[in-house]
C-alpha cells in the first residue's frame, strides 16, 4: 500500500493576488515579513503586493536573496524577522525567495544550526509543526516551490542541501499569471525548462503514486505545448497561465521524489566559482540523464512520447536538446562557465544528494561523471 497526501491551498488565476488579504487573516498572520530579491525590487511587483493588503503596506522587506539561497542569507532574514517580532512570511518571486523564506520559517520555530534539519543528515523527522506559516506568491513559472515540501539552501561550507518536510509546504500558494507577464524571455525559458524537468523526473521516479504521475504527465503536456509560445511572446496570457499551471503541477508531484538531474544540479548550484541558474542547469543535464535512465524505464518513456505526440521510436534526449536550442538556452555546461576540474567532486556529491535515491536507475559516482562529461560539451 502507498500513503498519498495532497497538499495545501492554492488560489490560481488572473487577479488572484487580491486573495492574499483574507489569506493572511485565515492564517492569523498579523506581522508578516516579505521576502523577495533585488531583481524583483526593481519592478513594481512588491508595491502591487503591498497594495493587496493593509498588513503588507509597511511590512518589513528582505531583498538580499541570492540566486541560490545561502545559510548566511537565511540568518540575515531571520534577524530581520525577529527584530520586527514577525509571525509569518510572504515570499514573492521565484524559487529562491520562496526557499529562503522556508529556511527562515524553519529556524523561527526550531533551534539551529540549519544543517541539523538537512534531509541527508537525518533532519526530516526533526522538523515539526513549529515552522512559521508561509504564503508563497510565485512570479516565475518553474520551480513549483510554492507547493513543494523542500528548500534547497547552500550552507556556509558550500554544500547545497535539501531541507524536506510536509511542514515546509507553504500554507497558501497564490498563483496569479498576471505577475508573470513581464518575465524576460530567457528567464521564461529557463524556469519553464525547470518545470518540464520536474514533471519528467517525478514521473520516472520509482515511488508508487499514480495521482502524482497523472499530474506530472498533464503538467509535461502543458509545458511542452506552451514554453516556446511564452518565451516568444511574454504577453501571451494563455501561454503564461498554462506555464504557471505546469510549474504548479511539477511541484505537486515532488512527493514522488526527483532524480539524477537534480542530484547533479544541486551540487552544481552550490559552486562558489560561478553562479548557475537551476532551470538552465536542468535543461543542459536532462538529455544525458534521459539516455542513462532509458533501459530502466522503457514503458514510461513510451508514455512520455505519447503525451508529447512523438513517434514510438523518437529519441527523447534529442527532443529535449532540440527544445533547449530553440529556446536559445546554453546547450552545455562549458557554455554556462562550469570549470571541468570540478566534475569529479560534483559526481561524488551527486551520489549523496537526496534526489539520487529516487532516480529510476541506480547511479554510481562513475555514472554521474559520465553524465557530466556528456553534458559538458
């Protein structure tokens, strides 16, 4: 038998940002901390958020969220949270502000250090219901973190670790496609490939969860049909809505676990030598991982081809590589600036990542190194 749990409250649709006011009331959040990043602060989105509720008008704001959230940033935001005696968080932006807010929410109700609660260090059962409530407002269509149970945070020693618990799922996700209309083309493409990868990897995960698999396939179809439209024309409301739903669906399927793509992209994202966008990394790594996994997932590959409208003998890895090229994204790790000499350490780190356990085919450090070499270019 399988235990299947779904999941949290989602307000989805154009104009749904207005529901944040009753959402704050329902969650009994009276003194929220807003978590965003510098890029978002340069737009009008934070002011639009503030205007949606009197409680947000003068709420303290943390914008020093790095591209890949760090332990140092979590501690800085936590200090601001405590300075203002906050009782909840509103995270607006992509996966980075949402994950950072989860880290703050965790430490707001639990004694540190942060690594105590890392999944691979036995931290999952240590996370309790004392996590502060989080409302997530995504402005990109990619990570699915607004309904995800995990936060990926780079510790001070450079390890990028996953913090996983149902208690970390935001209590409310407000998914308003209106907020994604101004997203630049390359960020649309990169975050969209993140959503597409989530749907593929969770579907291929060997854990039993048929509802999640159905959601993953539906999300994959939406992403495949709309990612190029949304990238080409950022004002295409239907494409933007469909991509936000695909991202949401990818997040809803995290219950099945991810796989080798994320086992590799997590330690790559923790590199200090170069800042790497997570969704772009996933796009670059996915073809090599698909080739590695095919012998273990033949029937599921056939179903993916059917959903995508491909022929029965189509090369899925080639299809992904072609899509990435059409979107104008980098096609290799070398193009992203990854130094070759880090690959062995990344391969070793991948074997320890929590996502490796749910890859459909067991991968050794040598296997991961071969996938990295194939993706290096």
